[in-house]
């Protein structure tokens, strides 16, 4: 009888521990395992069945630090987000536009692209009427280029916004004249290694044809 009683007690302890909640640095765990503090992972971490989470807003996710620690990522306390949006406003640009502007944003850590723009006569707001008028003929309208590019000398991203072979002009009632402009550039900045990955350039020789097929980027 004594041996049977002992076995019953041991089974009870094992059964209760299976369904217990474990807390580290907390005496009131709210999950099967709750850790209050940093977690150091020396090797792999496996999540075999994380399940679905319908509570998206206010949720946090884990990131690995350079010290190989897991840290909860909070966008409100971060200096940057995975995807960042900035509007650059340039005032009193010359009629030549924006030829080179160093954003000081590292090409090693970020990808930068211009998603949209607007411009107008300096001081008139976004509604000021301007147009790129050809220096060769007032009957022609030149195209323009607005883009971000990596400067290999400074290793930072530069912005450009200018008219091909001409200037920004306004109509003064009788003719077109050069004018200073204000410009707004909508810039997207993507954190490399966090949510964006740069792919190698793809060069296609079109052989004087109007149609062709590009090489699929690696991984797609």
C-alpha cells in the first residue's frame, strides 16, 4: 500500500507540471512561457507551430541584435522603420532644377527611391504653373528626369530633378522666361537586410528591337 500511495503522488506532480505556466523574472506568467528581460540565443531558435495572430495592430515582433540577442521591436521607439517615408521640400531652386543633392543616407544600409513629386513657381505653392520649355525651340517641350541614385564616391544617396537640355520656365504674358521653383519629392527609404534586398543590375541588349525579355532576378 505504501508503494502504491507514493506512485500516485508522483503521477499527480507530473500531471500538474505539464500544464503549469513558467515565468522568468515574473511570478505571474500569462503564457506557457513568459520571459521578462533579454533573451540570448547562441544557436538556432525554432518555432514549430507559431499559429495565427489576428491581433495585428499594436503587435510587436522580434529582431536579432548584433550581439545575437532577441529584442522586441517597437516602431515608436526606433530611429527608423523597415519602410520610411520622407517628403523633401526644396525652396527657391534655380531654373536648372535640382542637379545633385546629397541626402547623407548610407548606400550600405538603405535603398532609396522617389515615388512622386510636385513643383511650382517659387513662393506660389504647389499650384504655381510652370513647364519645361526647350532652349532650342519654344514650340518644343523637353522631357525631365527625377530620380535617386547611389554616389559611389560618398557612398550616400543623391537626388536629381531637372529638365533635359533646358530649364524650368513660366509664361509672363508674352513669352516664356526662366523662373525659380519650389519642389516636393516623395522619398521612400527601405532598410537593407530588414525588409529590402538589393538585386544585381540586369543589362539587356535589345539589338535595335522594340520588344524583348529580361532575365529573371535571382530568387524570383
